[in-house]
C-alpha cells in the first residue's frame, strides 16, 4: 500500500490590510473612530488586533504588570432592584439574604491588615432597610480599625441610592446631592470609587436587562463629581448579554469623552481634528460641560501619543508646564475593566454568554479605543487566571489582587471564597513574560517586608 500522504500545513493567517490605517493611528496615538472599532471587532485577523493592543500597552507600561493585595467586603446582598443579569441580589426574608454589621466590617479590616492588604473593596446591593448613617459609620469603623487600608467603596449606583435615602437627591440638580454624599463619605474615609454598575450605556439595553438602575448620564455624573473632588475612579463594561458590539463601542466612546474632561482639568491638551458626533440611544450625548468647572467641550486627549506622561495619582501635571490649569487636586479614571456576562442563575440564563475569544477581543479593543485610560484590567476572578495571563499579552497591564471573598459572580461553580496567593499572581505574570509589580489602589508601587509595606519613593 502506498504511504499515507499528510496534508500540507495550513498557511498562517494573512494580516487584514484594512487594519493598516488603524495601525498607523494607534501607533501615532491618534483617536480611533467607532467605525475603526467596528473593524477591530469584525476582522478575522484577531492576531493583529491583539498585537496592536499589546504595542499600546507596552508603550504605556513596558513589561510591568500590576497586582495588589486586597480584600472584598460585601455589606449586604439585599437589593431593591432585580436586574435580569444578576445572580447576586436577594430580597429581605430570602434564605440567602444577609446584611453585615459594623463589627463584621471591623473584623474584616483586621483580617486584611493581618494579611498585609493595602486595599479593601466594598460594594453591596441597594438595601432599602439600611439608613444613611450606616454607610459613613461603616467607613469610619474600617478606617479606625485599619487606618492604613485604602477604602475603595460604593458604585455610582450605590452613591445615587445613598443620596436618595439621605433625601438630598434632586432631579433638577442631581450633582448637588451626589456631591453632598461624596463629601461626607470622603470625610469618613472613602479613598476612591470602583467602576461597577456601568453595564452598557444604551437605553435599549438598559430597559431590557437592568431597568430601574441609573442610566448612563447619572452614572457619568457621579464619576464627574468624584473627579472634581479629587477621587480617582474605575470604569467597567459588562458585555456579552443583550447588547451588540456597536453598543459596546458607544459605551467606550462615552467613557473616553468623560476622561477627556478630567484630563483637561489636569492640564492635558487635546488633539486637533474631527470628533465623533453625539451618540444617539443614550441619555448622555457626549460631553455636555461640567458646570462650575467651566470646561464645555474639549478636544480628544490621548495618553498613547509618544512622550505623553501618564497622570500621577497624587497630583496633577506640573503647573510649570505651559497650558497647565490650576494645580488643585483632580481625579480621573484609572482603569477600564471589561467584565464578561455569566448567565448561570440569572433571568438571562438562556443566553450563552461570551466566548473566550470574544473576551480576548473585547479587552484588546478596549485598550485601543480607550486611548486616555492609563490601565486596562483583566479581572482574574471573572476572566480566570489562565485567561488573564493571555490578556496581559493583548492589552491588559493589571490582573487585580488576592481578593479572598467575592460574592458578586461565581465562575464555574466557585463559592464566595475566591482567593489566590501573591505567589500565584507573580507566577502567572512571569509566565506571561512580564515583570510583576505590586501596586496600591492608586497604582503607586509598593515595597514590603512581609506584611509591612510602604509606597515606593521612586
């Protein structure tokens, strides 16, 4: 019998020439359009998409990849909302409903200190039975028990809920009530805001999947006021449910417009050129101005241009730089965190959820579209540690921290005890080809000896 003939090896995928103009813009630090984003999502050449995201990531951070030592504290899962994508919420009287006491919070703070943590991350449901005073008291209890812990707490959705239960929220001037709440929480120990509750900024998606939750304009207002008060914040996008890819891109565009606003306040100068028109289908039609700050509409500001400094977490740009504004404290978005939707246990469990390839592409697209966000996080709890390693090579520069307790999402049957070690995080980063850097919440480098740590001075 004649010898079997093996098939010829498949030719490597050819680069999509349609991506060449996007490559030129990305490497020059120019802003990509929504149509550019459409192509990044639809091209079969995902290798080039990831390569471009990696090039941008390395320009910003070299081979550094960040992690932190943190703990999560969910104070209550009782929630007045019933979002279709959520498997976390409970109603009062449900067997799995809980509300934590201030003593629980103090005990968690002690455990965090004993573990050498630099951050405690606090979020919960919109519990209609907790009074306003509970929330500043919660922060004070943690601050008094563990004064070195950075407190990152309360999504924009929760901040609006607190303004309502404190009876300071007015539709005619909602920013005033938001500011009132944030000022008192800062006084009690609040250090920054997490990015949750953004979901996807689109009215159709909002009404179908999480009706009753604040819309995009209100979410962005919370973060704008936080930035004006000097708080750094994060941002998320929850994708892979009822939205389409174009709606994800609109979400990213609205975030980068709000970041333009924050960076302009810090003294960054925009790029001259055409801008995307106002976005239809959402309550926030691009930047509308910031009121008392006097910034109406600003040209696109990118951090990916060669030679552009990243914003410092402890101060604005050097006021000696021509064009800098008043060097008063100013906050900004630190990181975008793409979060895949997990259907199991939710009202939308009929949906398949995003594939691994879609997760990888969405993170790479986020790195390329969000040209003014310093960081992109591959949240290992929801992406898995193995996928986070791959994402470090496709645009991510951060994989989050040790976590310990996470009750919002359970991947693959996990329990609320979802923990990894510093050694595992460092190993994952090194295996991906990067240098592990421990950071604090504000992305300052941490030096430590055991559980004793300090912020690096250089």
